[in-house]
C-alpha cells in the first residue's frame, strides 16, 4: 500500500466544501426547528407563529451555517498549509 503525504489544502475549495456541508446541517436543523415550533405553538394555541419562525429558520440557518463553515474552513486550510509547510503533513495510505 502506497503512503502519501498531504502537503497542502486548496483554501477556497476546502472552504466552499465545508461551507456546503455546514449548510446542509443548517437545513436539517431548520427543519427540526420548524417541526418543533409548530408542535410547541400548537400546544400553546398558535401553531402558525411557530411555523412562521420555523420558515425563517429553514431560510436563515443554512445561510448562517454556510458562512460560518466557509470562514472556518478557510482559516483551517490556511493554518494547515502553514503547519504542514513547516513540519510534516498528514500521512495517508491508499490501496
């Protein structure tokens, strides 16, 4: 099995991929917030208020999570590239 070393990560591509992964997580969380909001709202007699807040969660959570994932991914890639250049990268083994 061949071992190879990961010397650098493309900052922009890693940031976009991590941002998209976080956006999907945000969408799932927004859906749970909508269901929870409608459920709690129906118990309090106002299911529509929970639904409206949930719709905002479905829209805003993926956007906010994408931005946070994008920034975090870019920072991670920059730090990794700096450390891997000075010391040693991650050793990967492929079949």
